[in-house]
């Protein structure tokens, strides 16, 4: 676990990070009044998309703002949701005259602050906004309590597909319905070999024994389904895929999009070996892979972990996933990701 971080004043980590990130990708995003916004706003008459989240998970969500993606990211303190006033400012900034959809990853602070922001919006006469609460982590609640599940890396599929739909000019109601459709067809399970240190306090998020893996860990180091010895990449994937495919059964001929997310410090070598086994298991079950994406999307600083996310897709969802999109953290060009 790396305790020393290359930072300046610990109290200035978030604004300095946002300033530097926006400066590096100034053709795509800008940092304005505490918000990450598109450098070139979406055309008037299209639905605006907003998300608020705690910092510390980069490139989520600062890297998911841009054409075909979010209009505004409302960044909060490290691992802490932004407050209602800041969220309301984000809603206002995203409004292009066709309504605003606020996407909320299902964590207590995110939901509470979003609900308070909505109340404030109503008091100020701001209308034509909708909120959708999103979740995908199968380790956080049983199938019978789906709405209690937390959001994790698989929400990547919602951002991409709903971003494309909003960019096409579809209505606010259609965008919200698509967010729910993608959410309901997505499942994620995460695992970690080691935790990280909080960049401000330098305290570890969790203590783990060397040679063990925790399956079912959350994006803030929340406890999972217990520690297990690390035997091999294939063994880890076998265990996780069995749980994922049991939670949302797939039939022969189904197609999925796959994400193998790097929680921070895994190598591309490791991600590719993990994906190799995912691909084999899906092929054995005659489940097609429409597209796969490997890399760091939703991180927990430098945690040595990963998530496997599967999204069952139909023709409409595939078309939206393939649509061009440009963010600082991911580019979709000509149907593929870079």
C-alpha cells in the first residue's frame, strides 16, 4: 500500500486535480465554478445529463463528460458526494431547454443530496428535471432487494448508452427509461487484492492479508463476501462469473457488453488474462460478446482490484453503445472504444 502521494496541500487536492485534468483535456472539458462541463455545450433542445460523485475514482466521472456522454459532472470531496447547492448548480448548467436527467449512483450520501437538490429546485421553480437511481453490484444485496444494491463500475454502460440517446435528441422520458433498462440488464462483481490509503488522511481503507482476495468489495472499500486465498486469475474469474450469470441468467444466443475495470493498480497484462477467462466462459455458454472494454474507469485510488461487469444488450442498446462519444477518459470512435 502506497502511503506517500505526490500532492501539495492536502486540503487542495480536489481543486488542483480538477484544474489540472481540465487543462490537459481543454478541447473536451472545462472547469467552471467547481463543475466539470463540456468545452462545447450540447445543442439547444437536447436533454442534459448530470452526475454528482465523490472524487477519488478518476477517470470517473470527470473523464465521462463530453459529446455523447455527460454534460456536467458535479465533483465532491474525496469519496464524498457533493452537496445539494452544488448539484443544483450542475442541473442549471446542464439545461439546454429539453430537461435534465440527474443520474445517481445508489449510495446513501449521493441519493440524499440529490433528493435535497430536487427539493431546492422545486422551491426555485426549476422544472423539467428527472432523477434516476442506478445500481449494479450483486454483492451488496440479494436479488429480492435489487433497489438496495449499490452502484459500481457497471454503470459505465448507462452513461454510454443514455449519453448517446440524449445526444440524438430523444426526450427526457425516453432517456430515463433507457437508463432504467440498461441498469436492469447490468450486473457487476468486484474483487481486490489490496486496499489503498486515503490521499488526505493516509489511513488505509481496509486491512488485508497478503495472498488473499476479497470478492464483493465496494468502491469505497466496503467489506465484501469474505477473504479467500488467491490461487489463479482463472479461479477468481470462475467464481465471479458463476455468481454474475446466476444473478441474471443468460440464454444461448444472448449478447453482452463486457467491462473489466481496473480499480487502480492492476496491469494491462493482468486485465487481459482476466478477460481471457471471461471470454472463454461466455463462449462455452454460447453467449456472444458485442464489445469488451478493459481499463481504469472507476478507480479507488491505487487499490489492486478489478470488477467484471456484464450488460445484456438488444439491437437498440448495441446501436447506442456503438455511437461515437468523446470524453477525456474514453473515446468511442467508429463503433469501438479507445
